[in-house]
C-alpha cells in the first residue's frame, strides 16, 4: 500500500456542510431531493439492480428496445445486449428531432485573446448534427467503417468533439490520445489499437505557445507503416507540411461531404472507444468501453451528480481535456444527452493571466464547474485577488475529480469560488468505471472536506480485506465494487489475462479498483491512495514503471526506481532514483537531459520533479527494490535540495532490510 500517513487525521475531520439552503430552487428542482430520498433509491438500486438500470436505460432513444438488462458471467458483463441504439443519436439527433435543434450544445472558447476578446463559438444541436454527418462521411471516404478504431490526437477545439461524435455516428470506435503525450506514446497506442487513421491539428495553443501536434504525429508515423491517413485541422497557423498521399487537410476534406449521414444502428455491446491508461506495468492499457452501458451510467451520473436540468439556463463547464476519461464522460457523452450547454475551453488557466477561468465563468454565466484538486491548489497559490475581480455569482455546483482533495483546498474552493453557496461534489471514479462511482448528491448529501462521501445509485462500493470480507468503519482496506454496473470496462484491448489479473483476481467475484480506502463513522468513503505502482501527478495517472522504462531507455542509465512524493501543487510529484552506467558522471546537466528524455518518451507530465543519482538502488536480500524507503527519502527532501553527487543508498537499505 502507498503512503497511508495522514489518513488518521483526515478521518477526524468534523466539519460537515449540509446542502446549502435554497440550492434545489436555484437549480430548478433537485433530482435527488434529500438523504431519505437518496437512501431509499440507493437501497432499491442495490436490491433490484435490473429494474433500476432498466428504467435508467429507457430514458434514452433506442432503435430496437432491449429485453434483457444484464447477462453477468463474472468478470464478463453484457448490458441491454439485445437492444440497438447510437450514441451520437442520443447526444445530438434526438434533441433536433424533439424540437431543440437550435438550443446551444457546445460553447467553445479559444485561448488567444485578441483586441476583441477571445474567439467564442456556439454550436447548436443542429450544427452538431450537420458537422458530425459531414465528418462521418469524410471518415467513410477514407475507408473507415463500423468497428475500425480511429486515433484522435488533437487540441481542445470544437472539431475534436465533432470527430469523436462522428466516429460514434458511423459506428467507428475512437482512441483519443492526450495532446501532451509524445510521439513514442502515440506509436505504442496506435500499434496496440491497430489504427489506420489519425486525426490531428497543426498545433494546440497552450499558454500562448504552440504544442506541435502534427510534428509529433509525423515523428510517430515514421515508425507506423500501417497508418494510411492523417487528417490535419489547421488551428495555429504554424508551418507544417502535408505528406502527399497520406495527409489530408481537414477543411478541404470536409467541404465536399454530404450532410446526409444517418446514425448507424449499433448493438448495445458494440465497442464505443478505447482509452489508454496507466497501470502497474510499463505498457499502458487500452480500456474498452461499449455503447449502451457507458451512455446510461455516464448520462445518469451527469444528471444526478451535477443536478443538470435542460431549459434552466444551466451552463456546465468541465475543465478537463478530452484526452482523459473525464473529458469523454463529462464533456461529451454524459453531458450532451442531458441537453445542457457544455462549455469547452481550449487552453491554460493562466493565459493570458491567472484570472482566465474566473473571467470565463463571469462572461458565460457558468453554473456548474468541474475541475481537479491540483488546479484548485494552483488557484489558491495564485491568490484570492484573481477570483475577486470577477462575478462568480452564477455558480451553483462545484465539482472535483482525479485525486484526493486536501481539506484546505476544499474549504478555499467552497468559500472563495463557491461563495459558501455551492455544494461541492468530490467524485471518485476511474477510466475503467466510465462514470462516477462514489460522490455526493448535491441537494441531498451533507459533505465533509476530503471525503467523496457515498456511492452513486446502483453502485455497490465496499471496503474489504483480501478475502472479500467487508471491514468495519474505520478500518482501511481495498476499495471494491461488488456488483457489475453498466459503464464498467469490458476488458483491456487485446489482453484478456491482464484484465482478469488486474481487476478480478485479488478478491474473488469483485472488481478491485486499485485504491485503498477507509470509511468514517458516518459510513463516508475516504480514498487513501493507490495500492499498485500507479501515481496521480496533477490528477494525471501515471505508472511508475512507465517512467522507469523511459529512464532506462537512456544509454547513461542502468537502473531506475520511480516513486511518488507529496507535492504542494501536483498532489504527487515524481522522484526518480537512478544508477548510471559505469564511467558516466553524475551532474546537473544530466538531470536535465534525463528529464527531457522522459518528456520525449512519454510526455511532459512524466518528467521527474526530482532525480537522485545513486550507485546502487536499495534492495532487500531477495533483490526487491525497497520502494517504501525510497518514498520516505523522497518525501523528506525537496527537489531544490537535490544532491548531484552519487549517494550510497545501499547503506540505508542495510539498516532497513527487514521492513519492506
Ligand atoms: C484517483 C480519473 C480521490 C484514484 C476520473 C483513482 C481520486 C484514479 C478521485 C483514477 C477522488 C479519482 N478522490 N482519488 N475524487 N478521483 N481518483 O483513471 O486513485 O485517470 O483510482 O480517472 O484517480 O484515475 P483516472
């Protein structure tokens, strides 16, 4: 288990924040109105899951209604399996057919701020219908058909939403790669998914500079002979070349396409997307999500957790990138079916200055705001003056995701951003779960800073020991889900054994999340951290072994051990202990080289915050790296105080040999 220090103190947190008075009225009525309401619906959802989920699923538009809710043969679930539907239809066309074609679906704001302010674009459901149809036809023209996997490596532009929805429209699956990943990361993911088509942009705006997306794709394609087409959207006007026969200009390709592209009829269990995420090994895994179940839970949780209601002037904004699961579920697929306008912002929170987010909230009258604790900690550090310059009175619900939120950041969010009027929903979930699993219900659940509180409807979350016995409140253990849920992952692409081994073998018959957790005497859940070698850096999930593999791929490095350490802003920072090849001298420049190398192998998010050179890694007698010792060393030392000289950590290892 990772660091469990601190859990005792958080469990003693006794500040309780009931839902603010007047909240339900302010959002046009609550879907889950009180704790009694939550508790009775929760009980029913667990006692009779098939009727609960069947009813939830009937909210959406089916082409052929399902007659069975669940076929469960642990660890294989099939939800609503004999029904057919299309996700793009439920996000877009349905609203047009029901008379809401002119309502705003997406409000997009670009990062650069010109003399007239930033570029803002509003897309109605009718616009989305036309654009996804045209882009769907463009994909078909490139030979993309049902079941093919399209790789998307783009910035936060409206076209990325159009591209994802267009894939769903024609029955192709997508694999979105976060724009911060490097060319090598693209190579691994494209190969694993066997993707023949890559969608990209010339570049992406980030804090005033351009991330060279197309150049990264070109570098990747040199190692990807099977890629047939690259479609490039011109966004930043930077100088890029199109490779004859392979590359297509987005606008040119789309301009000649017809607007007629009916939504493909998809089986409930057809592949919707792959999303690569980090695990315990060096190789990221392609998490498999299928159509109907994913829609049902993503949309239901979006509705309940944020209390979204159409026609009430709600403007919902999630600051995540679509390259992560949060962007998939809570920018697009869970939000659009709820018919509430969704804001998408292209760039950084501090461009042109640290008040940008609050400026956006004020100008667009944002009502629902969903971000990560790491961002909140950065805002705190930047100071209250920035939010104070703006009118944030439109805000009604605040959300957090991705990592535990420290109580100080929670209180700051509550007071300075929420004006003490907005419930905070601290949502625990994962790429694998597809949607929220443990979260407050804003009009019902009294919140406690640092706790994600109670399970979402239909989710049988528990804390157990290795034998699957539920532990009493106050005893930390494994966080598991005991019953299948519709948006659960269906597998790891191409790796059945790893699926069974990672999620279903530790405790028989239960999904093991990979997190340790505890419950307080209210029964509220507190997430303690990962039990595997995964770390959460600024809310981004990384495998320590991925970073180690990147480091040892450098010729000067013989061995590397990577651990997380507490970091004021990032939550967890990356510490790398490195042994060098003989004859290689330890010096500061080499640290920079290794940081750059890691950035090149994975992406900037994986660059170590601290590198320590050692002539031997501390190991137990049986040869295991003593990670706990390394975590202790990393936690005790700030990155600024790095020593450059070689250290002999094996001495410490000898002193501690019995512990790990
Ligand atoms: C962590 C992000 C505490 C957790 C949606 C989980 C959290 C991992 C929370 C999944 C939260 C996510 N409180 N920890 N509210 N939300 N986590 O797949 O360790 O990128 O297992 O999905 O993030 O990260 P992933």
